[in-house]
C-alpha cells in the first residue's frame, strides 16, 4: 500500500469515525438502557391504560394528515411553477422556501402572532366587529398543528416535485394529445405515473418531518397533543425518567429508520434516467384567461396565505402592547431583568448561535465533502452501502440525538463543543445531498486532461475541481449555517443555561408569562427569521441550476 493510498483511506475514514463516535455510540447507549430497563417498574406506566398506543397513534395520524394537506396545497403550486414562466418567478419560489429553512419554534411563534388570542387576525376582527373576545381560537388545537405543518413543508412539494415536473419532456404529452388523449387522460396515464416516485419520496420526507415534529407541537399544541418526540423530551428533561425516554427513543428510531429506508429507495427510483429538458424549454408564459386566472390565484395564495404568518410576526414584534409602533422589545434583548427566564441577556444568544453556526459550517463542509468524494468513487457497493449510512442522521430525531448525548457523553455533555457536533450531524446529510450531484456532474475528462499535462492530484483538485464546484460549496455552507441557526430539539437538551442559542431563548421566553417575555420572543424570532432568509437568498444566488434541492 502506497503512502498516498493510505492517506486517502485515512481521510475517507474520518466521516465514518465521526458517525461512529457521535451518532452510533449514543444510539447504542440508548439501546443498552432500553434493554436493561425493560423489566423495571419506572417504564410500566407507559404501557398501561393504552397511553403508549394513543401516543403512537396520534404521532402517526397527525403526520399522515399533515402530509395529505401539504400535498393538496403543494401539488397545484408545483404545477404552476413547473409549467409557467412569469415575472418574479424566482423571487416567489424563494419566498415559498423561507418557512422550510425557519426553525420550527419560529414557525410556531409566527402562527401565534397571526392566529393567537392576541394575534393580528383576532385584533382586527375584534376591532372591526366590536367583539369582546377573540373569535379565532386555534391555539392549543389540532388545527393549529396541521396548518403549521402544511405551511412548513409545502416548499418540499414545490421544489422537489415541481422541479422534476418542470424537467419532464413535453413531447410525451404532445404525442398523447395528437393521438386524441384529453388533458385529464394525459395527466392520469402519463404525467402522474412519471411523477409518482417523486411525489411518494417527497411525501415520505414530509411524513418524517411531521412524525418527529417538536417545536410546533410543543408550542402550538402543548403536552395535551404530545407526540413521541415531545414525550421523549418530557420523560428525559422534566421527569428524569431515562429508561422510559430510552424505550420511546428506540421505538421512534425504528419507525423513522424504516421510513428513511423507503425514502432512499424511492429517491433512487425518482433518479432513474429519463429524457428530460431544461426548465427554460418546458415552461411557457400564460396565454389563455384560464392560465392567467390560475396563475394569479396561485400567486395570491402564496403572498396572502403562506407569507402572512411571517409578516404578522414582524408586525407584532414592533406593535405588541399599548405603545403603538415601538422597538422596545428589541432593546430589551440586551437587558437581563429579574423577572426574565434567562441566565444571560437574550442578545448573548445571537452571538452564541452565530459562533456555533460558524463551527458547524466548517465541520459539516469538511465531513460532507469528504463523504461525497467517497460516494462518488466508481464502486457500486460504496454508494449502495455507505450512502444510507451517511444519511441516517437525517432520519433520527434531534431530541433522540440530544438524549443519546445525555446518557453517553459524561462530562462532555456540558461542553459547548457538543452543540456544533450535534448540529453537524444534522447538517452534514444536507451537504452530501447538495454537493454529491454537483460532483457527479463534473466531466472526468477535465481531470484526465490536467493529469496528462503533468498536474499532481492536489493541483488537479485545486485548479479543476475547486473552481467548478465552488458554487456548490457556497450552497452547502449556506445550508449548514441556516440549519445550525434553527436547530432546536437537540440543543434544548444539551445546551448550558449560560450559553443559550436563539431558538432556546425563544422557547424559554414563550414558556414564561407576561407581555415582556412574549415581546422578546417575537423580536428574537424576527431576527432569526431574517437571518435565515439571508441564508436562503445565498442558497438561491449560488445554486447551480437545480442542484441542492432537498
């Protein structure tokens, strides 16, 4: 074995070692606690009186209904983006993605600002109709959860299904039309069968996100609508019942890994080579009044429905209370009053989040890019075996991961280093899924030509790969930065009280009574939303064609 081969092997072993230490070992400790505590009395309460089965049924039911609602809303919008070319299309497509890159805790706060008892709609309704009580009462109901999940995930349908739809060769549809097939027949027999793998893959991904939903359930639903994810947090953090939390984590991991395995298989089917066309060749301007009406209705829906919670969040952050327009709640972020729930001024959380996000970007880029180069090797077994392993953290819940650190990391669990490590595990799969298609699209003849001219492997990488893949790296960095800023579930379990992040501060402010705490939560949520939006703009700016979709 040559030194170069040995060095390459050690480099490729780095992401596998990282996964072994910070992912599989904590999960192994959860397995150990689960089996060791299987006969202990402190878990018997979970399986008596049907509590566990109600918990599992509600977790599955709300995820399935949320997925169905998201499909009903997202598929018509995906069609509009796929088939029509219109002014402002890129901007509107980016705006639909803002909810997805937001932390779930911010999504929950945005809906509270819009639909809560003191929300914008209730205030307007009370003022217009002279009502004494808020007419809209969605807080702490299942409808608030379902609407928020639909709002959060609709961009997955628009970007994945819509992107695949836009690249379908229109000649298939035209040939069927020439043979006498109507529009519905063409949709049923040609378009839908081609889209089905993409629709199913997107649906499974949405189901997975809703199945492991934490921030939305905790804030909009409360413990009355507890899912497996919320119950794991309650057992571990509130009741200190680690065996019960371990059992629930084990069950949840089995469910999410099964869904993730099916998702990976469907993604492979959706990636089968088809005769496709660039979006610029398939999209057309709206011509008939029907086209213009459908497009206008869809764009109005995006602006009025999908963006209204975000606009309500911004408005309430500067208009809460009786002072009129005010920046007081933003100013309060730099103050740590006695009645506050924080151990440090909330503004410190902004610094902490940016610091942890910068560390996450560095770690996730190093590990994700190395993993992508390993998966791009011309060995079929490498992709078949290792790609699902590298994507496993995407299917594991953040709360389960945080709980694994509690039971496995000992004194390290109080170290600030553990937060960027946990964020990297969540961000690295996005880096791999973004960078790997760009790497595979690179023409190998360019490398061969450089090597023929005498360039060393390092120089080939620096002068050929790096310039061509630079935009994909920037997209990966923006994804990692945004994901780290918004990570909530694992951070809530492992963060120190004196080193909170922005989502943790928002949750703690919401959990305390008083107008001041709610105003601070709105102000911090607005800052986090605008920062995430900047990351999204960077993703759209540097994206290479459609590389970097979910």
